[in-house]
């Protein structure tokens, strides 16, 4: 979805790529949490999980307030659903 939105709304490319990178970092950190948890309880598991959740909440709030409305304004509902 990101490449298509970037192509259709080039002015939002930097913000969209930042969101993509944040998602990637969250995926990597999530996989690290799985590795920590698999062998058994790890002393830092809950601290790492809390930090990951906190890191995700801020960009989600920013996206809802800024980027999401801009994408909705720039693209029709039909285009978004495709």
C-alpha cells in the first residue's frame, strides 16, 4: 500500500516512508520479544514489551491526527479500497 500511496500523493512520501520504517522497527522488536520469551520468562521481557507498546502508541496517534486525514483528503474512497 505504501508505494501506491507514495506514487499517488508524492507530497506525503517522507511521512509515509517514516511510518513504514516505524512499522518495520516494531516488527523487528516484536520478533526480538518472541525470541526472548520462547526459552522461558526473561527478566527484561515485560520492560521491552512496555517500551515497544509505548513506541507504537505515539506514531499511531500522530498518524490519526495528521497523515491519515491527508491521505483521505487526497484520495477517493474507491482508490483507497483498491
